[in-house]
């Protein structure tokens, strides 16, 4: 599949934003009394996440042929994951606004905790919906793989977890959150390695014979319907050289797993460094996600390629 | 949410007009829907006899052809160097004045200094007649490089031909053999027919080095080696004879199998038919044990043996000669198998299948008919084996004889115009050979005694001077190519450049892309067109050209006469020309303007173009040509439409056969009818007269048919037409070459004429195969027509070029491996004539010693107003650069020695991987033409037709 | 709209005969010609005369080589394969659509895009396994085969013209149109008779269109294996022909 920059930017940036929202929400829902939050960091965090999400959404608009009509995308939530994602994303902003309003305007602890919890749930749901857009597409076996949703969620949560201390308290970076981050990094790396191994084994594609209704015949291409590229071939018959893919996988893994691991280790060993080490780990992870997402598209084979 | 409300009955257009498609020579009926003065949609005319409502890819893309940005807008006068494509737009008056001023002195001085050659158009009934009025012998249309082998092979054998003059009996055949057909002129009828065969479960065998298109749906593919079909046919003949599975009754009834051939080696009568005092051919009547008129009935003619004529000469029936030749072991399946690349068992099997289909099918049609001798038959006995052949046979230098070999095969099976077999399309069959001879002498008024193209019957009809040298610029009808019935367009430019046999002044061409895809040796052709003599003048002093589009050839003209598109003019698809009849009826048709060119601008710039035929008529009037100007010098005809209606070729005979007579009451012959064109328009653009049922088969000897045909002027009388297994016409040439008769070839041509004018079909290696080294050039290279493109013009069509904007050279993977070539490598392809660089592509559906590509996808940079970096020029290519216009030996044109047909497919090549580091660009490349590039903005054609729709 | 309507009784679709298709592309260009000005028009063409010519088509014709198959004793073949929307009964192209622009008509099962609602998110084209949807860069919306819904019911056309443009044009008549929901329709009978297949049914999209597989190739099966007459030499043959009483 053609790795459209707009879509890659959207899923990665908004993913990070939703991840941060999810952790902030959880923190508000289950942490100490919100009034005792460290300064106004939490508010900045909420806004920073909103910016990430907003940039992501904006870039997703670039992907649309008719952005002005984007509002129509809210209507089909009963069947369409894209519609659900859109609704959930908006709901997230709603939840965030509530948290904000309630948090600033006084002290309604239950309401605030509730709103925080909601934000967390909606954020995660949004990320999962995004993932489901891809995971529900049977014509692209590499996307309908069972690890797609976990990986999308994993990236969001990892980046959120790495960013959270920056906005709340770096003290957090040493407790459960550190261990959580560690687990997320390792889990994510394992998931991606497994995923890549799976798709390398050849995704579960029908044969060309099946595609043309002659399952018992071996067919090779004689002539394409068009000698030059068109929408179908540009969009769905994108090919990335195996060599390149391997290299990029290494880069991605280094960025979203190895470097964050090192930085997490550093933060644990020298807590003072966590002030920059964790955000840096988040940035690495985000960069890794960009590469990973590019590959997620570039390496996915659409069944229409059977015809080409 | 509710479903959106759809308008399920939107207007398909303001009106629909029926006319005739022109995106190829098939000439299907179309219904053009117009909206807001633009073409909304083009569909097939369901009533039309050619296409019955279907369309091909080109016809359906007519919108983009009609709206092509490459359309010419105004007459053009060259300002830059020839070939640069730099012009000044001029007014029509200036253009016509100029043309008149060039042509008038020529006509006064020597009309032959005008060479008028037209392309693959369908107005030869006009253009040939115009040349005759002008008085030049130097006229031809494109047939010489196209399919004259098929036309002549058929017309000199069976009085009809595969080409466009016959068709398989789609309703009844059980076995169809397609020989070297990719698409053909009858594109849609063939496809409709194949569909019918498929539905009926009839078997189809494709004989073709490539298995694509029609071959893809055939039951069996015979991947023959190019140029060897004649041998394959002879082996089938051999087997049929050996099995005694032949239709001898048919052969003596309809062919000359029993005619006696004089056996007098060395004598001036050797090989001629024994004739009685009245000139009737004789046969041996076994009942009387005496010679008798071979055309008599109720006799028992001998077909084998040797007989003494009353005057003591010896003679043998034609069939005996056939037996002697083709039963010879050198034509056995085992002997030909290797050369043809067909297993001997397959050949034997196919021979059996042919015989079984022909003789064991027991197909009879319960239709009573009367033969030429008045005998009544209660039914029509079928021979449901049909053959169709085209340029795979034609485009070889042995194509004439190969075509005759196929007719021989058909005749042995009795499979000519019998139910289930090959069928004639009226006005065919014609007497063999057709009566009209080529014009040779000018009358006092400068008019040629006959149209320049015709059929020679013997050496006396050749167009040569007293020394036997060619009198035509193309050398057609000379001793080198005596039966060149369609002329030899492929030799004109070289000869005009070389002044061989003389210099001409003006080369006038119409609709032929002669500096590119229709040239052999394209690079040299461009040089000849631009070469200058010692005085610095162009060797070909003047070139006038009419095209509708900015083609490669336009760039080489001094004066360009811009034509209309096919939707903007009158045309006659005439029975005098290349008829569109089918086997069950005679048809002709018109084209009429469904849009006015003034309203059809190019990128907002207006057009001032005129139909070439009308221009020709005006030019003729300005030149004062008899037949085109009245005695007082005024024009005889207003324009082409007027000519179509009023011109009479012979009393009562005009371009159109329908609705003649003052009130349109008579068909075939009749006085001109002023309302004729309207009658055509009202009838959907065509006229068809259906044959009575009893006249539909055995047309060569069916009294009902022949009398019907005579009424229409298709045949001179209702005498049966005898099919010529043995051609006495050819023997006359051979005798001349052997030193007999008043007119003999110059010494240099004698051996050639004696060799190739064999009265029975022969097979020989195509010249290039024989003369070019087999080890240096081990592969055959051929082209095929893509079904979705028409030669030069397809690529300007925004839709068609999306299907193919580049071509590759297809080769078998094994061939690639042998030559160290990988799939999609760029390779060097060499012939004795040159080399090109192209991209290779593997495909296993080709005979392994053959490589091939689609024809004419490659374009010159800048032509057709395509972008300079269009794939057509950067990646696409022509094989034509490799195809020499001369044989490797250089002594003759690369052509058939009998008909002069261009031997495109004799090409032999070598291939090797292109040098490392060479660019992924096809070679050769030429400087871009000076036409400006078309507007690169996206097309939104049709957006405006959605009325009342928000956008 | 994105919800699929309950299965319709009428299931309009195409039946394409791969045994007869010669790969001429007439169906492809006739489709483009009609639909350019039709309800889903224009079918835009980007860079029409330039280096990267491309545009929207609803129908494209592929060419394949089939290897010989020993099991069924079929020789190697060349196969032409037209590909267009199959008007699936349970198509994800519709259900993924976030706007409702994609929908399946309840009445006859035709799957359409409402160009006025489409936001051009391209998701539906990803969801179609058959590559039947093409995006117009110029219009910013998705396009697809309409089954010529503006022809088949069009009262302004002669009854004989009320069929899809591709079906009408197809010169070998390899394309058939009709109601595949009605077992007695001509197309259903054709499918039954010729063993018509759906493409990749295992994906669960339930295509309505059917393809008729190539008929078995027959190479010489009708001939007796024995030569009709055993070797005759030229002499004995000539004798036979000499004794034959031929009447003219
Ligand atoms: N390698 C190779 N070369 C071949 C062949 C082959 O098989 N292989 N085939 C040969 C054969 S058989 C043929 S017939 C030739 C055909 O080759 P061409 O004669 O070159 O073919 P056309 O495409 O008919 O184009 C002739 C010209 O007619 C112009 N034209 C189109 N419509 C009109 C019109 O309405 N009016 C006017 N005035 N002009 C118009 C076009 O713009 C074009 O410039 O190619 C020959 N060349
Ligand atoms: N779509 C489309 N239709 C056209 C045209 C076009 O350009 N496009 N051009 C028109 C014109 S001008 C013409 S002349 C006709 C030509 O119509 P065809 O004769 O059908 O044209 P070609 O493509 O030249 O086909 C020749 C076929 O012969 C095969 N062949 C080559 N050598 C041999 C051989 O030695 N033996 C055998 N058995 N086969 C061989 C080739 O593989 C090819 O399939 O088509 C007309 N119709
Ligand atoms: S075959 Fe095609 S291009 Fe040729 S006349 Fe017919 S519809 Fe037109
Ligand atoms: S073929 Fe593709 S576009 Fe058509 S209905 Fe099925 S899934 Fe949708
Ligand atoms: S591109 Fe248009 S039709 Fe397709 S899913 Fe998106 S909104 Fe729906
Ligand atoms: S049914 Fe109509 S829209 Fe669909 S492929 Fe055929 S012509 Fe095109
Ligand atoms: S029009 Fe008919 S024969 Fe031609 S490609 Fe389409 S389906 Fe095949
Ligand atoms: Mo031709």
C-alpha cells in the first residue's frame, strides 16, 4: 500500500496524543487528589496531547479528496471504523474539555475523576478504532493481522507513558510507570518482531488462479490493462525492496525500542536525567513509529496485486 | 438515511445521428449522441449490417479522437526545414492557389511528374479516378504494403479473397482455421463471428507464432515459424490427397481441375490450357474418349492421366499436375515438420480433422437452388470447414503463393462458398482475374485510358516502356513486380529521391504516415524526404500532404491540407472501392457531418479545415481536369457530397448503389437521385440489399446469384466463374521469361519471373530468411495489431494511450535464457538493416524463435502534440527501423516478387543485452518535432453533460 | 446508508465469458465513454497527453498466461480477464464508508457511490479486494462501476439500448447482463450451464457477478486416431482417380 505521508503523520501523531491523554486521564481518575497535582503541568499535558491529536487530524484532512465535507464522516458509526474513530476523536476533545473545565473551575473530585477516566477510555478506544480501520480490511492480509490493534495501542500507550512524567512529575518515572514503560517497550518490540516474521512468511493470500476464478490453474501476467501507473497501482501495488525494508525495520526497532530502553535505563540509574531522557525516549519512539508506520503501509500487499 | 434519489432516465443527449465509424477500416455503423453541440456518447448501430450494434475499443473511444488536441486547424505552409515541423498558417485560398500553381504546369508538361499516393482510406473510388483525370500513372493507395498478397492471391485464384472480400460461414462452420490473423479489417464481424462459433461449440485452430487475441480463445494453437505456412498448407494438401479425402466433384464442377494443360517443354504453348478454335479450354471426356469443352456439362472429365490432343500435342489435366507436385515426399508432414515447427503427427491429425469436418459432417441446408447450367438442386450440401487468413500470410515475400496454397487447400475440400465454408461477399466473386486492367496511355485530353490500378492479364498489360523498364515511380506492374495490383507505396519515397526511373516534381499524399510507422527503413526514409541535390534543392521538390492530425508525416510536407475528423464530413463507403458487404447481402454506406468543424475548436482556437475529398474536387476544377470542370471552366461539382450524388462512373452507376433513380426507386443502377444522401441518412447511414436465400451459396455458379449480381453490375454476365487452381495468367509471364512471345522481360529479370510465376502454388524461403545469415540473425521478428489502437493515430487518444503508451519486445523465456537476457532487460535488436534498443519482456505464448511487439505504439518525440517526455517516444519503439525496404542483397524491394507486397514480417534479427550503463530509453531517438505540446490540464470530459447537477 | 440493505430479491450483475473474451478492451472504453457523461461522470484523465497518462476507469482488461495443466489435460493458454465491480452482496467497500456515500441499492443490489457525499478518504477502495474502485485526483471523489444504472432503466433510450454500455459494445458478446437473483433468468441459466464462478468467495464478499471459465480446449479429440485410409502410393491413387467417374 502506498505510504501516504498524511496518513502516517496522522496515525503516529494522534496516536501519541491519545496515548498521553490516556495516561493523563488514568492519572486523574486514579491518582492522588487532583488538587495536589504538580502545578499546572497536567493542564499543559492535556493541551500538548490535544495539539498532537489536532496536528494528526489536520494532516489526515490532507489525505481527503474533499476535506470540506469531512463532517459527513460522523454519520456511519454503525458500520464504519473510520466514522467511529472520528466520533471518538471528537468525544475525546469533549472529555478533555470537561476535565479541563472541571479541573479549573473548582473542585468536583468525582466528576473530575469520572471525566479523566472517560478521557482515558475514549482515547484508547480512538486509537483502537484507528487500528481497526486497517485491521478490518481483509483484502490486505498484513493489516488484518491480529497484532495490528495491539501494536497501535502499544505505540500510543508507550509514547503517552514516556511523556506523562514530563507534564506531571518526573518522580512518576521511577515507580510503576517506569516498569510499565519497560514492559510496553519490550512488548511492542516483541509484537512487531513477531508481526514482521509473520508477514515475511507470506501473508495468507489467495493465488492468482483464485483471483481470476480458476483456482486450479497457475497463472502468470502477460499484459497489464495499462502500461503506465494508475490509481490502483500507485495506491495498492506499492513495492518496497526487501533490502530497504530490512534496513528500515532495524531503524524503527532501534528508534522505538532500543533507544528508549537505553534512555529508560539511564533515567533509572540517574534520576536527574529523566527530565530530558524521557521526552527524548518519547521522541525516539515517535520517530520509530513513523518509520514503522511507513513500513506498515509499504509492506502491506493488497489482494488487487494478484491481478497485476 | 435514505438512498439518494437518482435520475434513472437522464437524457442521453439532445439527438442521436447515425453515421459510419472511421477509427479503422472496418466501417461499423455508429449512433452519435450529441449534447450541447458536443459528442455525448458513441454507440454501435444495432441495425447496421457490419457490427450489429457492437463497437470495438477504438470506435467506443471516438470522443477522444474527435476532440484530439492534435487536430490540425488551418492549412499550413512550411517555414522551417522539412522535417522540423515549423509552419505558417495560411488561408485556404492561398493553399489552393499554391497547389494549383504547382500542379498545373505538371499536367501540361508530364502528368507522371505528380505522384499521388493515398493511405489506408476508403475513397479510392474518387482518388483513383482523380488521378486518371489528371493523367498520372503514379497513383496508388496503401494496399501494396498492406494486403495485396491476399487480394491478388484470391482474385487470381478464386475471384474473391480473404482480406475484405469474403468471410467464414459463421452460422454453419464446424472448424475454422485462422492463419496469421490478429485483428484484420473486419474487426467486429470477426469478433461477432468468433463469439458465434464459441456459442455453437465449433472448433477454432489458430495458426500463428503468437498466441494472443483470437488465438487465445482458439481450441488449438499452432505456433508456426513465420514464413512457413505455405509448407504447412502443402503438407495438409499432401495428406488430403494421400487419404483421398478431396472433393473431386467440386473441383471439376467449379474449378479447372480437369482442364488440360499442354505439355510441351520449351514450346511457346507449354503450360497453357489446351483450347478449341473458339478459345474454350478443353478437357478429356472419358465417356467419349475425346477432348471436349471443359465447361460443358454432363460430361465425365478425366482428372488424371496424359492425353493426346487432336493436333498431336500432349496434355495433362490440372489435377494430375497437382498430384505430381504435392504428393511428392518433400511435402509430406515429416519433411516440413521441422521448418514449420509443427510436429508431423499434428499435421496429419489436422488434415484428418479438416477432412472429417468437411465430408463427415453431413451438413445440408434445405434450400433449393439452380446452378449456372439450369440444373436444379433440392438442397445445398455443406463443407463446414472455413479458413481465414491475413497479414501473417500476406506480409511475407512468399505471401502470394502461400495465399494461393490456402485457396488450393480450400478448393480440395470443396470449401469455397459452400455452406459452412469461406463465403464470398458481393460484389465478389468476380471473373478470374478481374477484367479491369491498369491505365497506361493518355488520351488526347490528358486523361488516362483507365484508372491507374487494375489487374494485369499478361505481359502486354504491364506498365513498362519499350525496353521493359518500369514506367511507374513505384515500379508496380513492372517485370520486377508484375501483379502489383495495389501499387507499391513503400517504394515511392526512395524512388522519388533516387529519380528511379525518373524524377518527379510533386509528391501528393493523403492519410499515410510515411515518415514513420508506414515506412520501411524509417530513418532512411526521413533522410530521403529531406535530402538535397547538388544545387541545394530538395531531391523530392514538393510534397503536399493531407492529414487531419499533427502526425509525423505532417512535418515533412511543404503544404499541409488539414482534413476534418470523421464526424465532420461526407464520405462514401462505395461498392466501387472496398465494400462492406457481408456474405448475405450487398451494402454500402456514407459518412455525413454530424458536427460542423467550425464549432469544434482545439483548446479554444477555431478550426478552418475541409474534407480532403472536397478539396480534391475543387483542386481538380481549378486545374480544369476533364470530368471535374465544365467546358467553360466552372466546377462540375460543388463538393464531394455533390459528386457522390451526381457522378456516374458508367451510365446509372455511381459511388452509391442505394436509392438511385430520380425518386430513389431503383437500387444498384439508376439515374442520380438528388435526394440520395438524405435517404441514406434516414436509413441509418447505410444501404443493404439482402440476397435471396437461394443465392447465398455457390455464388460462382449459382444462377440466382449471378443474375442478381449482374443486375447490380457486379459481374458482366451470368456465366459461371471457374476457380483457378492452375493460373494460366502466371504461366504467361513464365513463358515470356523463358523467351516466348512479343513482350519479354529484360534479361536481368528473366530468372526471377520464370521462378516465381509458377502456375501452381509454390513455397520458397522468404528472401530475407534466405539472404541474411541464419547464424547472425537467428530470430524472426514480427508485429501485431493491438485491438485497441489504430496504427499511427491511436496514441493521440487520451483514453487509448492509457491502455498502452509504450511497447516492449516479447520473447520466450527460453529465448531470453539462450541469449543471456533477463525479463525487462533493455536489449539491442539488430537486423541486416540496423539496430534498435528496446525493453524485453518474457512471455511464453510465442513460438520460441520469434520475437514480437505491438505495431506503431512508438511515436516520434513531439508528434501528435504529446509531451516531449511521453512514454510513446521515450520507451515505445518501432520495428520499422530494422525492416529494410530492400532485400539484403539489395537487388529488389523487400517485397513479394509477384505482387510487390511489402514483406514486413520477413524480418530476421539478433538480440543481446544492451551495453551496461546504456539508458533506459529506446533508440534511435530523433530531434523532437516542432509542434507545441497539448494542454497538460486534466480532462474532465463529460462534466458539463450532467445538467442541473451541483458540482 | 453504509449499512447493507436486507438482501434484495433482484441481484443485477454481469456474467463474463472468459472462454470468448479476446481482450479487445471495447468494454473498457465504451464504459468510459458512457459514464464520462453519466451519473458518476466525469471519469477524469490526469496528464492526458503527458508523461504519466492516467485516469478513472470502471473496467480494465488483464491478460494472463495459464500454464498447461496435466491433471485436466489442458494446454497452456492465454486468458483475457476483464475486471470491474462485482456488485457484492456483502461488500466491505460499503460498510467501511464513513459518510454513507457508498451504498448498495435495496432494490436491485447495485453498489454505487454518491459523489456528492464522498469525502475521498479512499477507504472503500482499500476494502475492495478486486480493485474495482478508482479515485479521481481531479474531483477528489471515489468512482466505480454503476452497472450503468442510468442506462438499464433509462426510458429515454430504446428498449434495446437499455443495457450496460460494456455489454452492448462487447464485440464477441462475451458479456451478459441480467438478474442473478432469479434462477430462471438467462444469465442464471448460463451460469448454471457453464459452471460460472464467483471470484474469491472465501473472502465473504459474496460477489454477484459471475465469470464463465474457459471451456476445455479440444485438441484433436474428434478425430479417429487411425488415418482415414492407409498409405496409398501415388500410383494406386492415380489409378483410383482414373477409374472414378466424375460428372460435371
Ligand atoms: N512494422 C510494421 N509496420 C507496418 C505494418 C506492420 O504490420 N508492421 N503494417 C503496415 C500496414 S498494413 C499499414 S496499412 C500501414 C498503416 O500505416 P499508416 O498509413 O501510417 O496508418 P494510419 O494510422 O492509417 O495513419 C495514416 C495517417 O492518417 C491520418 N489520418 C487519420 N484520420 C484521418 C482523416 O480523417 N483524414 C486524413 N486526411 N488523415 C487522417 C493519421 O493522422 C496518420 O497520419 O502500416 C504499415 N506499417
Ligand atoms: N485494432 C486495429 N485493427 C486494425 C488495424 C490496426 O492498426 N489496429 N490495422 C488494419 C490494417 S491496415 C490491416 S492491414 C489489418 C491487418 O490485420 P491482421 O492481418 O490481423 O494484422 P497483423 O497484426 O499484422 O497480424 C498478423 C498476424 O500474423 C501473425 N504472423 C506473423 N507472421 C506469421 C506467419 O508467418 N505465419 C502465420 N500464420 N502468422 C504470422 C502475427 O503474429 C499476427 O498475429 O488490420 C486492420 N485492423
Ligand atoms: S472496428 Fe472499431 S474502429 Fe473499426 S470501424 Fe468498427 S467500431 Fe470503428
Ligand atoms: S467488487 Fe469491490 S467495489 Fe464492487 S461491491 Fe464488491 S467490494 Fe465493493
Ligand atoms: S472514498 Fe468516498 S465512498 Fe469511499 S469510503 Fe471514503 S467517503 Fe466513502
Ligand atoms: S456495467 Fe456500465 S459502469 Fe459497469 S463496467 Fe459495464 S459499462 Fe462500466
Ligand atoms: S469487450 Fe468483450 S471481448 Fe472485448 S475485452 Fe471486453 S469482454 Fe473481452
Ligand atoms: Mo494495412
